[in-house]
């Protein structure tokens, strides 16, 4: 008689240690729920963005302002034919006092001032008109790079519907056009 050979029974699969499971769960990307905000703008003028911010703040609403690339060509507003560097500093101080904008000397011979930062064309034209009304000779010049615009946002709403309700409520403040956007 022949002896029977016993084969071992297969082992059950090993469970991963608890620490490894916890570590892989911690590394898995968590998906945050979508949030929504009410967005005003884009504004090419800081003054326009400040007006909206002030009206919202005075009505008791918090705001966040950010600068975003507009994807358009940037244009500088230049004051030319300034006789001296001393006169250029005087003009720059006057523009600041009038709230028109900061001006910097970009050329010493001839003396040329750039008012504000480069803007999209519409903003540059608006600024140039204000400067002309103040008696300055200006020129608008295309600049390398992209222009940027200001965006004002209010809220961090859990749903688009909640944001839309608030947007309609804000419509009573006679603010410029706005929209509900999803924020990251």
C-alpha cells in the first residue's frame, strides 16, 4: 500500500496592514465640494473696481479683488513733451493728488511719463480722456505682454442656486453686470 501524500491547503489572501490602508487613504486626492461666488467685472480701471467694492462693503457684503490676465494687448498711456525731469515729478505728484493714477518717468531724453500700469485698449482710452480733460497731451502705445483686468467677487456659496438668490438680492444695489461663477 502506498502512503498518501497530503498537499497543504491554500492560504487565504493576506489583508493589507491597517497602517498601509490608512496611509493610502490619506494620499488619495479628496474632492472638495464645488463653491460659487458672484463676480463683478472685469474692470480695466482700479477706480471702477473700488467703486463696486465700496458699495458692496457699505451694504455689509465682503469682497475679494483679484487681477487676471485679460488675453488682450496691453497699452500704456504716456504724457510726452514734458520739459524737464523736475516738471515730470511735479506732474506725477499732481496726478496722484487728483486720484488719476501714479506716473513714472520711462524716458529721460525726451522726458516721458507713463501713467498707471499698461491696460487693455478700452481702459487706456478712458485714462487718456481723463488726462486730456486735465490738460495733458497724451499718447497711447502698445506694450509687450498681456493686459490685466480686475475682478471683484463676493461669497462662497455651496450651490449655484444659493448664489443666484444672493445675486438677485444684490441687483437692488444698482451695481454693474455680474454673474455667478464656480470657484476653485
